[in-house]
C-alpha cells in the first residue's frame, strides 16, 4: 500500500514517483499507462477542487506525469482529502501501471 504522509510527499510516494520518473517515454506508451495516469491526475485535481472539473489537468507530456502526480497529491492533501482516499487512489494507479509490490 502506498501511504502518503502528512508532512510531505513521504518515502513511499517518493519511491513510487521515483520509479515513474525513471521510465523512458516508451514505457508510458505501453498499453494505456499515460491515459490511466492522466485520469488519476484529474481525479486528484477534482478531489482538491471545490467542484469536480474546475481545474482541468493539462497534458504536458509523459515525461512530466510523475511530477504532476507529486504536485496534485500535495494539493489534495492541502485541501484536506483523507489520507486513506489518497492511498487508495495511488494503490489503484500502481496496479493499473503494473507496479504492485
């Protein structure tokens, strides 16, 4: 289980995003990894926003998906989203990306 920490990204989210940052762009093209990650990013943005869809997440390319994930996890946390909900979303994403432990 990926557990976000309240004082910062935390070691588990850091390890997860570190793995994603190490992927070449070709790894993001495998299956629908980029699309699944973008959906998770939008879900995080919607959790942090007063109204879903208020802040659409721009497609900046596969090479920045991990960075967007870090920023949006922090934004969701700052907005008061429950840690269990964040962990569930990140666990689901890890499974979608084939990164289960």
